[in-house]
């Protein structure tokens, strides 16, 4: 019983990071109704940026946080101009295809350059013991960092001028344009933020688990599930839903083989979509 | 009835010509190399034509079309090796099973619209793959093998390759006629209406969830049979090759390259892509970058030529729409 409890608590810790990853997806989705299928590739890029920084500079893993965030923002702006700008407002098919194509290019380059072997980053953080169980320090630090970044995003969207502009564009792009908000720039910034969040969450996941070039798919799927649970375009909902997914994963892991976890999560995804079409914590229109 | 009506249109005979060329070309001089390259072309045409029913007509992107192909292969090989059924019986059973499964899935996930359907199809690949990897009767991640003896039922190893080739061409012809027949039927018009504006289609009386599920189920049958043939030919199936991510993305590239929603364009796209791929794979520098090139090609098409090759041809020669549909 205590084992299950420990597994659940650990799941919740990891869930914060899932929530952070999904926030990146849901932000772009909410603002411009585009699903960023490069999400997985960006998460993996974050993981390999971590690997590069730790191995090349020999510094602590958490130093990578700021550079990954800045680089992610830049990559996101580039992604917007390459693949998304022409697709905003078109049929969903087109933006799905264009981001899917970029994802293929990135995954293809990654596989060609790095192969599909397993990589690992060692993080030495003392864990916290509770009886016979020890919670890895890396999990605790990652959860705290994810929560802090999520709170930072919440403040950014709520308090700053750019954040308010992002919310205005999400709410009604034409009206935002009419009151003088440079919507194109705001859309680009939103994609930048979304990708930065994906990169940072990838970096944090890289401190928790080993990874390969192809890990992205599994985390993309998790992000979809979290987004659906949390309500589309609702970053705070995504964080809670991420924690909920982590909790579920923690509760299920002791009983079923790992390879089934994704199937269970996916089944949950379809059921939630059919029963609650707007997501479990569906926001009011434009509640971003 | 529909078939008779179609036979009066020139495009009906264009398809017949394509099939005839495929069937006769390798026979001239017993050209085995040509046969092996044409069988791959035919496979691309089958998968792309059937994906086109969803992607081109209905405007619903199915990232998991490869699931039909892989499951068909698994069911067929399992029937042949596990239960000892002949190939002629196993193929239709595999097709029917996969189609039925697609109908059940479809009725569930096709209530989802637009984005959500696309996401659900990504989940289906993961789900089916995890299932197959854990399913003991299908050999788990090790896969299924056929013993050499099963080839006797279609005339020994040398003959078998020809039999499989002609079966594959037959399935290709059926795929082309199927997508043409669907496009010309009332059902197809309903699908095209869904593709243009789903709400308007529903208001005008198109039973959208049912039509979408039927389209999904229709587009599953022939790829499943092609999967059965393909893996019967290689006598071996494993999860990684059955649910090959590269193939499933290539098929999307093929549909977009040829022109989504056109029958001829998709076949043309399949031929062109397959030639390009054959060239790239034999060039050492490029063989590692196959995914990169497919992706870059897809991005260019989506950004600059959303109509694909046929879209370009139609805009240059509008009258050709009457002959090549």
C-alpha cells in the first residue's frame, strides 16, 4: 500500500513537468487554433540541449534552463515564420500538415546525426527518504521548477502588456487588430513562448528519464491528453491536468506493464473528448 | 449501375490502361527487376488512393492509415501460419476484420472533428502498436514467420512472386476504381461536402458521423489486403515493419504531391515519389535523410502548392479535368 502511495506521489511530481509541456501546446492552440505537431521534436531538442550543455561545459544540469528557454523562444519565432504564418486562419488540415512536415525534418535530422540510441544525463541531487522509499531529488527539483515557470507564465499573461495582448488575440483576433494590437507579432511571440515551454519541459524531463531521438512521440501524446483534460487554450488547466495525469500514471504503474500506460492514457483521451467535448476543465471562450 | 455509368466516362478507361500497363510491362522479357520496383509503386498507389478517401475527399487527416496495412498483414499471416488457412481465404478475412474494426473505431473517434480526429489517429497508432507488441499469439515484438511450405499453394516460390504481383496489381486497380466510384457517388458527394463545410453539410441532411465512419471503414479494406500480400511475400512480419512510421508519412506526402482529392493525381504522385525515393535510397549521401527530404517536400507543397501536381495541371489546362479526374 505504501508502495502505491510512493508511486502516486512520484507520479504527481513528474506530472508537474507533463503539465508544463502541455502548457506550451495549449498556448499555441488557444491563441491561433493551430496544433503544433513539432511539439515532440521541440521537447527532444530541449533534452539534447541539456545533454550538450552538461557534457560540453561540465556545469550543473539546471544551468541549462535559461539558455534553453531563450533558444526555444528564438526557434519558436522561426517556426512561426516558416510553417505557421501562412496557415493561420486556414483549414486545420493545412497547419497540421505543415507542422507535421517540420517535425519530420527535425526528427530525420536528429536520427541521421545522433542515431536512435539511448542517452542519459546524470543529475546528483540528494533525495528525500520516507521510510523504505526515497523520492529522487531530481524529481522534486523538476516539479518545483515546473511549478515556478508555470506561475511565471500565469503572471506574464495576466500582468504584462504583451501577455494581455496575447490574451486579447486569443479572444478575438480581429477586435485585437482594431484596437491597435500588432497581431502578427503577438502570434509569433505566442509560438515562441509555446516552443520555449516545450524546450524547457524537455530539458526537465531529460533530468528525470533516459531519452532517445524518438522519445518525442510519447510526450506529444501525453501533452495531447493533458491538453484535452485541461481544456483547450487553458494553460493553468493544463498544469492541473498534467498533475492529474501524473497521479494516474503513478497509481497505474505498480499494476500494469509500462508499455500499456500510453494505451490507457490514449483511451482516456478519447473517452474525455467524447463525453466532455470542450475538455474537462473547459474554459469560457477566450479565458486564456 | 454506378459502374455502367462510370464506364461511359473516359477516365474509367484511363484506369484500365494504367492497370494493363502495370500487368503487362514486367511480362515483356520476364523482367524481374521491373516487377519488384512496380510492386512497390503499386503499394504506394493502393495506400495513397485509400488515404485520399479520408484526406482528399473528407478533409480529415488520418496519420494512422498505416495501421490498416499492418493489421491486415498480421491477421493474414496469423491465419495462414497459425490456423493453416489458404491465402485466398485469409486475405478477404483480413480485409473484412480490419474494415470492421475501423468501423467500430470510426464510430467512436469520428464524432471528434477536425483537430481532434487527427490527434486520435496518432493515438491509434500508439495503441495498436502497444497491443501487438504485447499480444503473445502474434509473437510479441519478435513477430511472425511463415514456413517455406505455404508457398506451395500458389505454385512454388518462383511462381508465387508472380501470383502475388498480379494480386497486388488487382488490388491497385480496385483501389483506383474504388476511389473513383466513391468520388462519383452520392456518398462521395456527401464526403466532399463534409470536406468543404461540415456544418453546412449536416444542415443539408448529410449524416456526417455515419458518412465519416463509412469512409474510414472503406479506406481500410484494400490497404489491409495489400498488407496481407506484402507481408506474405516477405514471409515475415514484426511490429516495427508493420507499423512503419516512415511509410505512413510517405503516403501523406504522396497524396499531397499528386493533389488531394483527385484519383489520377494520387497515382501520379505515387509513381513520382516512388521513383524519387528509389533514386535517393541508392545515393549514399541521401539514404540517411529520407525523412528529412519527405518532410521538406511536404512542407514546400503545403506552403506553395496546396493543390499538388493535379492542381497545377488543372490550372494550366482546365479542360483536362474532364478526362483525368
